[in-house]
């Protein structure tokens, strides 16, 4: 088994079993039993998507940690409403991280409305919880890929300096919301984060109970975090998605199909 699958997928499966009974308390739309990128609950007349990510190192916080935390909500079909942060570390580092998070929050229109801060003489870290509103009827799960679906990767890898990462994230989110607003069917989706494409493909394939046939001449990294979106879509949706990506200068790759 690939080491990234073991590290980022298999090693934490015990937590799912440990917390499974929590779903019985609140009966979420998407919860522990789904083990997806975010959870989905009904709250009043709305459906909310919530995710928490981190702890991020200062190095990543200074570039794009808030963006990375928000993709878990966005890829499920949600629009982030606000976030909360938890900062720990040396005072100067915490000031630097807070200033960077403020820039990201203002640029992405995801306000930081609260959090927790602890000054400690340790390597500085930050965790971020994102709360969003579901824009469509049901969240797009990572477990619903269908036979004959086309696998499409959309968006630039969110790499580079802070400005470059924000620009790429804005373009990906804009294109994604246009795809959602079009009403076309997307069977499954997942952001390509911890461990890169290999664990993402493995998890979607295993949870869907389908074999993913991946192109041998793939031109994208397999083991690096990309933070763009992998979609499993019906053939009839493929060309519409590609047209929207091209119109927005949003890169895309058809990486394979579902058997």
C-alpha cells in the first residue's frame, strides 16, 4: 500500500469507529459515518457545512492556511460564512500569523469572528474552523462516484506566494460556484489535500465501491497537496464543466474514468 494512503487515510480510521455513535445524538445530514471533508447539519431553515483543519505551521499560515481550511466546505457545495482560529506559539509569531490571516480573510471574504490564543514557547501553530452555508440541495459526497463517470481535476494547484495563492483560489472558487449554479450533476467531489492525488483517488474509489482507471501519462503531481478539486461527473456534464473552466482561465485535467 502507498505510504501516503497509510499515513493520511488508514492511520486515522480508528477515530471513525470510536466516534461513530455521535451521529445518533444529532442525526447529521453528513457526519462521522460519512467521514467526508466536512460535516453537514440542519440549523433552523439552513443546512450548514463545518470543517476544522490544522494545526498549520507558521510557514503555511503566512501563505494560505485559511484558504486551505475553506476548501473542505467549498468542495462539498458550500459558501463559507465565517471562520474561527486557534493560535499557539511565540508572541511575535502569533502577531505575524494573525496579520496574515486577516489579509486572507479580507481577500476571500471569509471573516474571522473569534477564536482562541495561547502564548507558549513552542513551534507556532494555527487551527482554523470554517462554517459555511450549503448552496445546493444536498452536499456533494466523496462516496457517490458512478460507473462511466469522467474524473476531472479543476483549478491550479494553490502554490506560490500569498498573492499568487489568493488569486488562484479566487479563480477556482468562482469557477466552482458557476458550475454549481448551472445545475449540472456532479456525483462526487473532494479537494486534493493531505498526501496529494493518490490518497484522494483511493478514498473516493474505496468509499464509492468503484474502480478508478487513471491515465498513465498523467501530467500532475501524485503525492503533493494541490488543494484543487477532483470531480467524478457523468459524461454529459463533462463538456459543460470544461467550457466553464476555459471561460474562466481555470485549468482542468481529465485524469481518467470510473469503471
